[in-house]
C-alpha cells in the first residue's frame, strides 16, 4: 500500500471485492454470506513506521512503493491515526534543527492508542549517549501537547527508554472497558476499531458456552480477557515471552482472575496433550484439570500445523480468527470430516490492500 492508493471513494467497492473473494474461498464449506465488519475509511491504523531521508538541509519521511521500490515522500499518512498525523510533522520540524537528534537518524516508528498515548522509537545508525538522552527528553516535553508521549532510542545492540517501552490501550468491548498494555515490537492488532468488532463477534459467538476455553496464540490477551466472562476458566498459550508478560499484566490490570497463561508454542502444547511431550510449565499450570469444550485460535499466516489441527478437532466449538483466508480455507478442509462451518465474518483490518482478516465458527458434526 502507498499513500497514493488511499481513496475513501473507492473503499466500498474494494471491500466488496474482498467479500467476494472470501465467499469463493469458503464456498466448499458454506453457502452463507459472511457478516462484514468494515473499517473507518481513514485514520484507522494505530501503528506505522517510516524511513527518514536526509537531503541537504531538508529532512522528511519516506515510504517505498511495494512494487517498484521507488521512494515516496510521506509528509502525512491518511491511514494512520490522527495522533500519528499530528506527531509526524511535529517530530520532523523539531529534529531538523537539533543536530544531536538528527545525526544519523534512520527510522521513526509509531505505536499509538485511541486514548492519545504514543510510543515513538527513534532508530539510529550510531551509538546514543547522555547528550542524546538530554535532547530526547526535551523532544518528549515538546510533544506532550499531543498526549502522553514516550520515546525510545535504538541503535545497534542499544535500546534507551526515557521512561517506558509500552503504552496502554483502552477499548470498550460490549459496554465494558478493557485496558491492554502494548509493548514496543510486540504484536498488537493494528486497526483498533476493527479489533473491537472482532472481539465482540467472538464474545457473542461463545455466549452461554459450557466449561472452559482453550486459546492458542493468545498474544497479550486481546481475546482472552473479554472472553473470560463467558467461561468458567480460560487456559491461554503463547510462545512470545513479552506477550505472555503483557497478558499476565493485563489480567491484573483488569482484575480478571480466571485466566491461566502458559508460555508454550501451539505445537508443543499439542504434543503435551497428546502425551508425546513433557512440560514443566504445563504441569505447573495443571492443564489437565481444565474442562475445555471450546478452542479459539488466531494463528500466524501459515495457519495451523497438522498436530494442532488434530488438537482442535477434539473440541465441540472452534473459533478461528485468520489473517490469511487461503490457509484458513485449507485448515477448514482438514477439519471438514468432524466439524462444519456455522458462522463466518470478514473483518477489514487492512483497507486499500488485498489483505483481510476472517473469522469462522466451526461446530462438531452430529454423528
């Protein structure tokens, strides 16, 4: 995607193309049309990164055309949050005249929230020192007019946090506020408005479900925390150490006490439940004590591996969130002998691109 590709007048037709594509992929398994959750047509993306281009006395952001790799000057970013668009020129205008901050500045990364918090990472091709920290503190103070701003400096084998390396996002999900710690360089859903739709869809689909919930690839607890109200307990697994730490923090922040986190990959967790692998972490979490009848998966683009397919096949209901409908369709085919598709949804996380997020509910077939 380039900024030139963003035209709100074309949004509806582009979304309809995605709906058609998803229907085609899922046609072997369901004739139902997906429920469609559209995105705001602009200012929907909560994070972004830009290269910084030095041209004599001038300094500006650039992006690269995905096809030609041509440089595109990017003074504003219409898909980015309002806060990103306020901060972009403010940073350039300030740094341009501060040699200590400007020298060998290579890239700027933004992570923002709907509650006007921002984490700004300034990335350099040189080592940073105390003088840089002094000037970065002054930049932080200058930017405080836009909200709660945090700054990180990065260079090779170096990371300097002026205060903290995270922000707190607060989302209202089905009438209740949930707060989520979001850490620099850890995965978070980029489109906050559509993320709310995803969580509320999964919440409605699992209402009145019996027993416990197993969640694989739980990240920072994006689904785990809101869905905990629908189940006796939640057993959530995640391989990223940073994400697990955030999920534990977020449970405490939201006073949710029926979620158990285990730092394990989905593949290893599948092997533990299959009896082919031992795990101290799984034993400490007493995973065999859970009565999970529902499983939620939100895998990476590659989808579910065969061991995990065999694991999720054991559950009455599968809630499958996918960032790659091609591998989603493939996995549904692998589950088709035991489960059938009962609900589908399209979540337009990525307007103006061919990418889309999809949701599917699979329930066990009556034998």
